[in-house]
C-alpha cells in the first residue's frame, strides 16, 4: 500500500531536523521525519562506560546564545554549567594555564607571558602588534592569516589552533574568519586585537558553556516525543512533482515513494547535494564543495582511587606539538552530575579525549584499542596518569564536522538563494550558520519559518 501524501517531510533526524519538525508541527503541519540511521540525534548521543551514562558526542553548548538553553528548558531538562572552567594547554612539555582569550586571541599579554605557552620571541611579537586594516564588506580571510598578520605565527599555532581544533576539528589557516570568529572581522580595523579581546572578555556576562544533567544526548529523545519519526529510512532520491515532491525512501531492493507538499533537508552537505542534484543544481554544486572533518571521542572510566589529582577541567593540545590527542576533558571535574553518576557506579571517575583533525583521517584509521592506547600514552605524559581504565569506549564521528572555508558565508548565501527559488523547499543544519548546538537550532527554526511564512 503506498505511503499517504504528507504535508511536510523532514529528512534527517539530528537536532536540526527534529527542531524544524517540532516547530512545523506546532504550526499545524502534518510532519514526517525520515532518518537513515537506526537512531535519531546525530552527534548527540549518550552511552554507558563502566556503567556510567555519559555523553559520547557533544557534551556542552554555548550558553551565551539562548537557543540551546531555551530549548532544553522548554523540554523540561535541567540545565547546568561547568563546576570548573580552568583549562590548560599541553605544550613545551608541560601543562600550562590557558590564557583568557577570544578564540585564542589573548586579552592580557602579561598573562600569556606568565603562562609559558609562547616562547620569549612569541611574547615579544605579541607585545608589538602589527596594525591592520579593516576588512572590506564581504572580504574574507582565514582566521590564521588575520591573527598571524597582527600577532605572529606562535599565537596562531599555540593558542588559536587548539581552540579552533576543539570546535571545528579544523585548521586556523583554512577556516573563514567571517564564518567562525566574526568578532575578529569586526575588530580588524582597530589598533589592537589584544585590547579588543580584553574589552570583550570583561563585558561578557554569565557562564560560557552549559550542559544537561544526564547528558546532551537526552535532548533528541525529548524532541522525538509527539513527532512521527521513521528510523532506518534513508532517503535516496528527491524530485519535483506538479504538486510538490517525491522522495525515494528505503533500501534499493525495497524502496518506496513518499509524496510531500514541502521538504526540509536537515542532512550534511554531501547527501544534501546528492538529493538536490536535479531539484536545485546550483545549490547542489555549492554544497558539494563543503569539506568535512572526522574525529573520535575516547571515553575512559577509572577507579577513583587510581587517578592522580588532575588540574582543572582538562587541556588542549596544539597540533604543532605532534601529539595524537587534540584535547582531554576531565568530565568528572567539569560536570557535577558526571562525578555523582560515577560515584554511584562503584566510585568511578570518567574523562575523555578527542582525536582527529581535518584532512588527517589517517590518525583514525586504526582499531579502537589503538586509539585508547594512544590516549593513555598522551595522558600519562601530560598528567602522570599511570592507571589502566576499568572500561573504555571509542565513538567515531566520520565526516562529523563541516569545515567553513574562506568564503563560506558567500557560499551559504548562494545556496539559500537557489533553494528559496524552489517553492516548498528548505535546508538547515551544521553546514550553514555554525556547528554549535544553538546555531544549529537557529538554522532549523529559520528553515521552518521560511515554509510557514511562505503561505
């Protein structure tokens, strides 16, 4: 029996697709969500490590944008902030305090000098900042180029790179300043980036990050409620019809056709490009040019008695230092709920490392046990941790993070212009306006509003 015609089909069951579907359902739409994987949630996922239920994907969201925190509270979830936010940089053979900064642009030269993160020559270069010119409207450069031209290469290599690597798994000299750190573009004509960063840091209100008790991976489960969601339902084709769209759904040996008046594509750039090849060739060509980075999260559970005292909430690792891990998060110290969950599971402490950067996929092409072993080697050298974990889990995120290359915002504008020319079609997700949870939610709400306001 053929699938009945739907008013709206949302393709993709990550936080973007589920948020768009929720908004459209609230507007009175008959909505069906199609997700190709066995579960919804995308990069939001919880799982058990040593009996402790923790996040295996994203574990925090920006608190200074309201979308993520507001949605979590709307879903009845308890929003919390890190118990400690002091972080280190593992560089020059030691853990050194991470200076206050705006995505690696420091606001206090003396604090940087005291941290030991930069060499004496790097600090002197920072003290003698090179004046710059304001970027013209629409002009874009890489974050690395902009910062290095003003503050020197060392600031990029040892401060900007590890922070951008944590957010995008990318490289500062390839990522767009306008798309990833727009504050830098706004400050480009000022006499001093350091002074601008100091001013921004002193004016910033409230906590930077937020989480959810029990993990961010609970959010998709709550978003699912009240929605019609089909998992294991890959969408393999999309075409226009005289009255809307036809979607080819399911395995090739048992595909079915689903008809819809409207379609929201909340999928990564590559599958979105494939689906739009005939519907919007211009958008498809632009989306095909968006590269992605792969990474893995290695979660480790230790007996509390075996763990040495660890400083702060974790540390970042500059790629120039040649380590395997790019960051470590001491989850038990960062989140009270993780510490409490570990205590009730036999006195365990949970921490995690992350591995993998853009165009460095070879690091991940090893068995899980090798990633665990490499993480333990780096943790031992950085912190003195010599214990063996009682349990471990490797969660791989292949092609998980879109890379916002120079010119990304102009690319997104061209995509949206082409998509808008197709009535009843919208796109959303991490490929467009930001990879963080609040930005993805905003992207979803923009897509839903495009359809409802077109009536």
